[in-house]
C-alpha cells in the first residue's frame, strides 16, 4: 500500500503521539508498504521549534524508509486562544500543500489531535480520490472543555463542528479504547464505522530489567531506595502536584524516594511547590533519551499514572502500556470509572486511588512498600498483560488490516457493475419460435 500519514506530532518529539506514529510509520515500511508523513516542525513538549528546524517554511527528510515532509507552525510556549488558533490554522494551511503533492496514496491515515487537521485531510482525500482512516488519540473538544483548557463559547462551537465533520469525513475511525467507541456512538457515529485498536508498546525494547547496577539509580544516588517514579507530560490534566504533596506526607520514611521526570520548563513550576512545602525526598529530572528509557523505567519500584478528578473518563494515557511493558506495578491516581482505571483493573497489575488526594496516594505507596511480594506480583502481571494486549505486532497487524480493508472496499465500490439482461416470458417464447 501507498500510505500518507497525516500527523501533527512525529519524531524526534519524545513523548505523546509522536513515538506512536513514528513506530507505526516505520513498522508499515518494514512490512513492505510505502509511507509518506506530513507533519509539523518538531516542537513538543517545550512548544518551541527544535534547533535545526527553525526559520524554515518546509523541510524534507528521509528516515528509516519513511519520507517526512515538515511544515512551519506558528507556535508559542504558552499559547492563548488567539495563538492556538494561529497554530492550528498555520498547520492546516501549510501542510495541505505537501499533502497534495508527491505520489498519490492509496489511503490516508490521520491522527487527532490536531482536530483542525481534518480540513486539509479532507482536501487531500478529495484531491487524491482515496479513502481515509482517522486514528483518534483524544476526543476533542470535549476533553479540552471538561479540563478547562477551552472556555470560549465561540471556539467551543467551532471545534464541535470540526469534530462532527472529522467523523463524517473519515472512511473509518480507529479508537484506542472501548470508552471511545461508546462516546462516538452516543454522538450518532455509526458503530460499523469504528474499530478499536489499542495503542501499543514495543515489548522487545521496553523490558523488565534488574534494579541492581541500574545506571539511572547510580547516576542519581538512588541505590537502596524505594523509588516512586512519574515520567511524562506535566500538563493541567495530570495532577502531578498531588505527587509532591504525597511526598511531603511521607518524609518520615527515609527509604522512599520520589522522582518526577519531565520537560524542564514544567519542572521549574513544580520546584516552586517543592520548596514551599519543604520537600526533601523528591527529585525533579529532565527527560532521558529514548535509548535510556528502559533503564529509567527499571529504576522504579512503582510507577505512577496521574489524572485530575475532572479529566474525561475516556482518556487513556499512553504511558500505561509503557509502564506495563517494564514490568513494574502501577499506582493510578485516576477517576474510578475512567479508561485508565479500567485498564489497571483488567491487568490486575496495580492499585487505583482517588485522584487529587495526596493522602490516598501516600497510603497506596506505603502499602506496596510494606508488601514487596505483592509489588513484584503486580509487576509480573503488568508485563504479561502488555505482551498479550499491547504488543506492537498486534497493533500494526490491526492497522494494516484496517487500511487494507478501506482500500478494498473503495476499489469494490468503484468497479463497474455488470449489466443484467432480464428475459421476459414473451421475449423467451418469441426467441424459441425462431
């Protein structure tokens, strides 16, 4: 297949959708398909265009068999509504040029976010006369509204119309959890148009490793400590400040060490709270390289998943699959009926606590500290669950089948139907008499 991947985020961005779309594109190439990616200049999570990409309108690259077409985006570190509108519109306007140039794809695979990308995707779909698959990683604008990121009534109305258009325009929609399916069906999206394909993790790259002689532990003096790790985005929806308050409650236990790994500018905000509370058992560290990710995950005795109480229930953090693959127990401070809580319950690999409650979080951590055998058993179950449910081979096979099916259906629909000669009784009799 000739596949055009339309994704705002892509390599070298280290977290979020970028690693997933990079692995998917490169995995499809390894399976013999031709893949071209239309994306933005890398800027996440710092929201600053990376060195080497600044000052360019377009930039073409070729990496691991994938053609990459990047376009400029008007990004600001802390964008308000106007800046966000400029960002979204700049990507939509500039990316469509690359989407309709180059070879003609058999199918377009687009991701959301960004929601406004549905417009250039629709243009490219019509221009190339091909089907499209929408990979839905988050449900916007609903998630942004419920977490307070989007409050302007006019903007909400515009994005709701974009959401409706995105679902209608897509030939098929891939969702990452059953809760996404339920949400879309409630919005009158036909169930037969939706296919659930969980996000994945490379279980051959992220593997359980010993804490002994662990390079991450050695580098930061964590030897002998019970390490409680949070690694990932520090956004409004995450509730990461709860970790600092839980750490403050556990300072009497000298064996417990909290570690938060994230983007530098976001860490500086947490540092202020750490100082205000006088927390001494917490390290704030920058992201490690992808090559060192397995070692960092292995340094943990327990890994955290954090969400605020008002986060939408269908949200499914991609870090869950990664933690599970590392074979570590999970404490998830998330809403009880969320997709994240559902995944933890199904895996039987951890504990779910009340979100934004430092006391509940501290209590769960103490429970695992006091019961090391239970913690080990949790970790073994998370690893097995990741292998059985979140392996990359399973996910890429599902996407390959989905993309192939929409191409086949489109081809079948475009074939001319054979004409049928209907012989009436009168015609038949006259024919036989000749």
